[in-house]
C-alpha cells in the first residue's frame, strides 16, 4: 500500500487532522482555511487535533481560497538603516497585535527594484501595502496603481507622492528643518551650509532653479530644503547657492562638499545635515581640516540616535518619531482593510529638536 503523502513528507495532512478530530475533511478544511461556517465545538476539536499533530496551514493556498492572507507588504529603502528599522518595528508591533504578519522588501531607492518588489507582493497576495516610495512624478507610479487596481490598498509612509491620492503618514520635515536652522541663526550664524541637497550635477544659479531641481527628488529632501530656505528668509539672510550640497547623496560627497564650504574665503560657520551619512561626512571633513565642532563650525543633524548623544561634543539632532510613524501607517492601512473609508489625508507627526552641545556662537570675525 503506498504511503500517505503527508506521512512520506513528515507533515500531517488535512485528512489526518479530520480523522484525529472525528470530523469530515470538509469541516477540517473550512476550520483550518478560515472560511465558511463551523460550529464552535467542532472548530475547537479541529484546532486541538491540528495542534496535537503539528499541522501548519499553507498560507498561500488559504489566501487563494479566501482572498485574505492576513499579511501586509512593506517596501522601504533599506531595512538596515536605523530609521527604517525603527519604522518597521512600529509597523510590525501594530500589525501583529491585530493578527497580521508583515513581509518586508528593501529597494535601496532604486525604482526598478521598487517595481519588482511591488510585483512580488502582488504575487504573494498581500492584503495591503505600506511603501516608502522613491517615485517622484506621475511617470513613476504605474506599479503602485497596478496594486490599487487589484484592490490592494496602499499607504505611503515617510514620503508623499503628489501624483497619488493616497493616505500618507509623514513627519513635519519642513517645520523641523526650519526650527533647526532658526536655532543656528539664533546662535549668531549666517553662513550655514545645507548638506544633502538635490542630486543635480550643476550648482543652481538661483533659488528657483534649486527648488526645481529639488522637486525632481524625494519629497523628504525637498521639504527639508524648503525649511532651510524658510529660516533664511525669515531672518533676511541672502540665499547663497554655494552653501547647498548638490550631486550624489553619499557620505563621500558630503565630506567633499563640507570641505569645499569650509575652504571658501567667506566660509561656513555652521552646517545643517539632513541625513545620518551627511552628518558623518561633515564630521569627517571638519576633522580633516583641523576644525572643531562647535568652536569652528556648529552642527545640527537629522535622525537622532544613541551614538549622537555620546559623541564629543554630543550632537544637537532632530528626533523623528519613527516607531509612531510605522505604527500610524499600519493603523491607517488596517482600518482600511476592516472597512473604514475616511477621506484620504496626509497624517503629519511632529519631530523634536534635541539640543546638545554641537551648537555655539561663531567665533568673532568668522560670521
């Protein structure tokens, strides 16, 4: 007699669970698949038998029969980045509490990888998607629309995309940047470098050109640049395009740009860095030039972390509510899956400026 397929593979079958529970196979299948009606008594018997035998459902098969996978797909730039790791913790904690698993994919800000990741999630039949998209224009969002066309709700996180009428959960990037630069101005600085600007290969000659270049990049980058310009405008400080980093967004580029800004005849006395790698690059440039922070160059960065607090000097940083950001994105998506249908909106969470020792007045004669 041929061996039972489940016994041959070492995995119990639905038929074996049904026999153990003393019910029909159809009843066991409905219970374990999560569809149709099963009386509470029979359901308990089937679940007890499944646990005794070590039966595990085939999640993909169940999703095909029920249309529900109890899984959220999440697409971020880099799960190894502490910001996105904290965001994912918020998503995972919230989704798990409501009975959902999460499937996470990284794209490294590459649109082709983002498209591929979205297709993977569609094929995996996830119930909804949370995405920190690298899309910047309507030409880049066909993959997101494809998910929506299949009835998969999508929530944007960390970045808004103007071409999409979707819920977006973001932080107050523009206001946070303005507060940071205002803090430097209040300390007496007027030559303030902005590190992590548009990825253009040319230095924009005018403010309008700069903002046009920024509009072609990530929403977060543009918002932080606008906050920088807002603070300069409020203090009647003329905009100097030479004080804005352009080009590749890398630590090496940040190092080179801060070195350039500190070697100018009318050099910077402060720098505002809008990413962790920008902070690292700036500090590397100051050290190479024999300059100290904050005596020679004051510094404020984005994304507070434990290492910023133990640096010498401890760094003044903007703290984003990363866990809350992820939790809110998951909450909005799960509420939608449960039937809520409020108007689409941008949910803006407040950041906080953590003041430490990396800001001091410029040395007399440097400003």
